[in-house]
């Protein structure tokens, strides 16, 4: 006869795998192991009863609220809304049933009848639901304690049971555990610290013993004896805590920490990344190019085509925006097909045939066998849920349910990396050499409970129900156990105006919190492909400057910054941007165009009125929202210009608008466009419109440092075109409505000759296109990023 073996029970499958790996090094048969959930299922019998699934539970609950006004609970009896909200009711019932608390007990505690009406409604729903279960010979977690019997035949296969306890036993669970201990020796191992005292109260009541803090115990539930006691040893050797401005930037730190550990000789399979918010895994996957990670929670389907197609269809039919239409194109989904076959039925009652058609279309877009298998299972259950009774639901509402359910699909992470990514509960009873915890923020650690919907904390305390504070303490216990059992700790958190490190960190690491921002230390790890490399080397080339056709602008740029001239006129690098913010020249260009059209000589239009200026502003109205206000301001401002210029033109006339020229001067070709030319008697006036509010003109004191020869170019052009020296050149200051004359014209013409002579000398040798020394020139330069200025 075979000897009976001991059964080992652990909180999770992962903790079992960890235990088995430790046993492999021993020369012995592998022991029998179960998770705590499997123990509960295998050690009880439900005679002649069926355990219902999630879909049946919903349908029973839906039947139970008929003829009851659940709106007073803030819950809708609408099928689709109740599908999302029924969990609130069921969790409330489950919490009461698990702790063996009756609704009447709550009524007694509620001395002021504050919850009386709500409790009456909930009591009626529960009575209906239990009645429905009994009528169908069914059980679920609400009434299982009334029907279970201990499966002695199963338990008698083992010599004893060793159970690793990490967490909290509800009263019903402990009843089952206690009943098991009456059949077989049941030993429980647990750790005691300041955060789990309520969890071990059940043992205090039985043992009449006060368990000390920071000790590990092994107790016999059958004999009510303490078998072993030992000190909890804190294994932490190193600890880092670093803050980042965004969640994504933490990923760079996570990767860096892993690399550092592996370089220090740590086995990557002993490293774990803990996600307080498991949804962050989908973002982590997008950056896992090196395949570092394996995901205990499975891979999120949201990065796969089936979900992308389903989501894009929903977005397109709900919001007719260009981005949603473009997303269909990107995913190569036939928009016409969607319009003809789904959109026409979107706001109509959905039949099973229509639903099947939509599901089949989405299915046809995916070829991953694992996804399709899990998808088919969901669609099978949805068909039962949605069409087992006469529910008249719109297609768009059913599609929301469909999208919600497929978003919950998780894929097994096969062929994955060695570093394990897992949620907090998966760390129970598992030891890692190195742990990395991200998102160590107030909004994630400890995680806030959503179970306290119907009752206040005070009522829960009076009826001995778990409160949100109790659940937070339990989470703190898990974190402390995890950290104490690890050697190397890396912690990251988001440090921004709306995010702060969890206050719990001050309890765990009171002297180690670093409030610096570390984004720039690790940014290159994520964004290396997009790093900007600045070009600091000298550019020396031989260029014949006499062969270039010069504009006043190109000459000004050459004199101010030879590097900018080289990039713009030799390499011809153009600015590229998609920003809606207007460029410095945009507003000026529009005002110039309006004034050109206003004065344009047209046989059908000699109307020089302010109303015409207003009409022209309407013509040039831009779709850029940043310019609308500026244009309105300039519309008002040009009224002063209109009055001023009307008076000027009483004794002169306009003879040229946007007059282009190509001339030669000192052996150089010059070009440009003159905004406007007026003639008064035999004198020509060159006008250059300026919209700047900070217009400056060279004086006789500072002209020698000038690099701006625009009006000099215009003077030379007019002198050649009209063969006269009776030419006056002005800036037309539109901002202040006045003409500003170039008073240093003669001196600047002499300086211009010297400039061109120096350009001739440069053309005889190599030219150094170096960066300018005056960095003020770089402030608005489009090449300042290239030059790192």
C-alpha cells in the first residue's frame, strides 16, 4: 500500500511553480500541490446542485429586479446599463454572504435609518435572486455555505496539509478551512506584521495567543498548537527610488535597472517588475523591443488587429471625425462596406443574425489562432446573454458590450523574456532576488477599493464587514512582504503637478525618498532613434560669391551668420513644421497682400474706401485660429493708415506695386521686390511696408555695424530703372502709421561697396561658414536646433 503524501497549498499557481523549482534540486518525489482556490473546490461537495456561470448569474439578477425600482440605488434596469452595473449589487451581496452578515444586521446598526430604503430594495433583490437559484437547483458564492459538505474521500488521500496563508480568510472560507482541519491535520504558515493583524485575528480567537509582529509562524489548526516561530529577516541590500515626469519615461528606468542587474551577474529570471496598475502592461509591450519581459497577466489584445478593427469601427460610427475615417484607411477597412452593412443598422434593434454578421466580419480580420479561440468563446456566451430572452437592444448598444468583452481577452505570453511582469496579488508567497515597482504613486498604492458603494465605513465597522481601510492595510502587507523578501529594490514614480509619491513610501522608506526628476538621465534609452545629433564641426568650402544672385535678405543672413547662409542657400534646407502657430512672416504677408489688392490698378475698381479694406480682410480670412484675432486687430489699425495715406495721395500717385527687379552692382547681381513706388512730380518714393512693432532704422552713429541693406537695394534698382538720382526710400511703419526715411542712405551705399569688395576677396579662397558669435541672432532662427543654440 502506498504511503500517503503531504499536500502543499499555496495562494497562486506562480507560488506553486516557485516551490516546485526549489524541490527539483532534492532527490525526492515531487509533492502534491494545489492553489487555495483549488483546495476550496476539491474539498467540498455540492450534492444535486449546479454551480452557475457568469452569464446565468446576470440573467438571474436581471429577473430579480423586475418590478423593483432600482433607480433609487443609482442603478438602471436598462439591459445594457444593468450589464455594467449588476456587479455593484452582486459584490455587495457577496461581501455580506462571505462574512455571514445578514441585511437585517445592517438595519440594526443603521440606528438613524439612513440606509433603510436602500436596504429594503437590496433585501428584496437578494430574496428574489436566492429564490431563483433554488428554483433552478443552483448555487453560487452567495449561498454555497448553506449547501456544501466536506469531501472526506478527497482529503483522506493525504497524510496532512501544509497551507501557506497570504491574505485574508472570509468567515465562510475559514469555516471550510476549519471543517477540513476536523478531517485531516492542517498546518498553516503565515507572517505577522503591522499591516495584517486583522487577517490573523481568526487564529487569535482559536489559539488564545497574541502573535508577535515581524515573526513567521507555523500553526496546527487541528491541535491548536504553534509548531514553529522564527524572525522575519529583511533581505534588502540595495534600494533606489527615482521620479519621472511621465509614466512612459519610467520604462527607460525599468530597462536600465534590468541591464544593471544582469551586468552585476543577477539571473534575469529572478527579476520581477511589479505593476500596481496592470493596464500599464499594454504600454510596456510597445517598448519591449529587446523581448525582456514575460507577462503573468497575459498580453493585452488592444495591440492586436482584431481589437483595433473592432474599436476603429465603433469610433467611426460614433464620431464622424477625420481621424476616425483615416484610421479605417490605415487599417485597410472598406469604409463603403461599413456604411452599407453596419451603419444603416447602427440605430436599429439588433437581431441575432445582424450580430453574427458583425462578429464574423471582425473575426475575418484576424488570423491568430489563440485570439480566435478566445473570441469564439466570448461570442458564444454573448449570444446566450443577449438573445436567450426577448431583449430589444440597438446594435450600437450591443456593440459596446461586444467591444468591452473582447477588450478583456488576454493572450498567453509564450516565447517570452525572462523578466516577469506581474500584478501585486501574483507576488504572494514568491521570492525574487530583484524587484522593480513602477507607478509608486498615491493614486495606485495602495489601490483604492470600489466595494463600498452602498454602506459607509462606520456601518461596516459596526457589522464587522471589511472596510476600505482594511483592504488598504492588506495591500500594504503584500508590498512589505514583497520588499522584505527581495535583495535589490528599484522603485519609480511619477513626479508632476498632479502626481506625487505614495504616502506609504514614507512608511516603508522614510530616509530614502529622492524627489529629483530623472527623465534626462534615461531618455536616450527610449528615444535613441530620435536623438538629435548637433553638428559642431567647422564647414570650410570654396564658394564663388560673385556668381550668386543676392537679395537683401540673403546678404543680411550672410553678414549675420555664415552658417545659416550655408544651410539655407547652399544646402537649401527648408523648414518643416505642422504647427498651427503662425510664423513671424505670415501676418505680414497677409497685410502686404491686402494692401497690394487695395491699390491694384483695375479699370473696374477705383474705390479706395475703408470698406474695401474690410472686404479684403474677409477675403484673406484664414482657417488658422491663431491669426484670427491678429487680423481683426490689423483691420482696425489700417483705418488710421487709410486716413493717413488718403491725404498723402492727394499730391502724388502710385506707379508700382510689388515691383520686381534684377540689376547689377559692383559686379554682383541683385534682385528683389519693392512693395510700392509713389511719384511726386519728378521724385520717386520707394515704400517698404513693415508691420513690426519694434521697427529700428540705422542712424549715422551705428550704420557701420549694419547688415540690413534692403532700402539700399531698392534705391539702386529705382535709380537704374528710372535713370535718376531723385529717389527717396522709406519704411512704411504700419504699426505706428508713419514713414521712416533711410537717413544714412549715402553712408550705407559706401559701406555696401566695401561689403561686396570683401565678398570678392572671400571668393578667391576657402570660406569658413562658422556659427555667429551673437547668439541673440539665433533666437528666431529656424536652424537653431541643428546648431544646438
